[in-house]
C-alpha cells in the first residue's frame, strides 16, 4: 500500500462544475432520434463528460477517482502514511494565510486535521480537504491510498501506467 497526493486550486466557478467532477454513467444514453433536441443535448453532454472526466484536472467528487486521472496530476507519493500526512500539513501551512475564514487558520484545528488524516491513512482510507481562498478560489488537497484503494479496489496505480 502507498499513497498519492493531489493539489488543485482554481476559481470557485470551475470547481462548481460537478458534471466534470464525476465519472460518466457506465451505460450511455441511446442515440437520439433526429428530431429530439433534448435527447441530442443529453447525448452530446454524455460524450463530453466521458471524454473530459478522465483527463480534466478538477478534483473528483469521490476522492478515490483521482486514481483514474493522469499521473501528471500526482504531487507526491509515499509508502509511509505519516509522510503523506506531513505533506498535507505543509500544504495547509502554505495556504492557510489565504483561507477566507479566520477559524480555518487556527493552528489547533489544522493540527487536528493532520492527525486525523494520518490516522485514516494508516488504515488505508483516503483523505480529502478543502478550503475557500480569497478571490474567490478553492483549494482541494487529497491523499489517496493506492494498491489497493478501499473505495475502488484494485484499480491500476496511476504511477505505474505509461506516461501521458
């Protein structure tokens, strides 16, 4: 078992695009009839999401789905869960001055988040943290357990795939 870290920051409006943050349904809609514009829009949207979800850098709604994304999005990899939690701690400290809410910057709160993350990672769970930054922007941090992942099983490790 090992862990991969992911970091995303960007405009809140882009983060809010939930359609590109979830995998497409495994069963595509049927091809639309020639005069059915609503079905045509649905079919086009399904094809767009099917092509975009695996490659778009947006954080997936389910943390484990980071593992289907390109390996170029991995910001660090660790065998030791405490080292992965330390990476989270460093990123939180780096971005804390930009958090929009002062209570989110509280050192005791941040330490508790890191301690909780380390504990979850030791048991093979994933960790996902997020905070609003000024402008408005959003910060998404995730550490995903790989080989195996409890949520999606023995999905192939993105770091062992051919480069994108």
